[in-house]
């Protein structure tokens, strides 16, 4: 599993560094993003959070893979736009879209990514409550 994870990440990093033809750039970027979503830990020990992103109504705005040297951990940061709510339990939803950043990290030689903040933990556990609460928050 560790080799597979490193191979997938190495391919993603290389794809990000290669120039892409304008006509296929959007499709290539979408495939890269899907590959990243597919290697992150999901609920019940399975890989992949793509279906959860869709289920919770999240839209990813930006995905960043940070891995400076082989000795550094691999960090995956995903900025999500929270769902647009039509109504909220205690108050009106904010008029501006809110964004949050979920972070996962894998140590060198590790077999899997670990969620590093509340947003990543919620996605990896399959719990959307924190996203819905944040979408109704005015802060």
C-alpha cells in the first residue's frame, strides 16, 4: 500500500509540473483532482472521499499537494466552498459563501494519509454535520 500511495502521489506531482495543452487542461486537472480525492481516507477504512464531497454539497475550490523533499511529510490541502443553504435551523444563512480548508498528511514511508483538522476528520469519518453547521454560521 505504501508503494501504491507514493506512486500515485509521484504521478500527481509530475502531472502538476508538466505543461498541459489548453484544450485538454480542464479535463486533465479534473482527473488529477479526482485522483487526489480517491487516495484520501474515507469512512470504514476505505479510500476515497469523492462521493462524500458530493453528498455533503461541498465544492472544492483548490487542491494543493505540498511535498518539498523526501524527508518532509506529504500535505494535501483542499479548500472547500460550503453548501448554499436555503434555510438554517436558528437563523438565516449567510449571504456570502463560506470556505474551509481540510488538511491531510502522510509521513514519509507511511501507507495512508491522516486527517489533520476538524474538516478533514469529518470528511474521513463521513460526517457532514460540521459542514452544515458552518454553512449556517455568520462568522
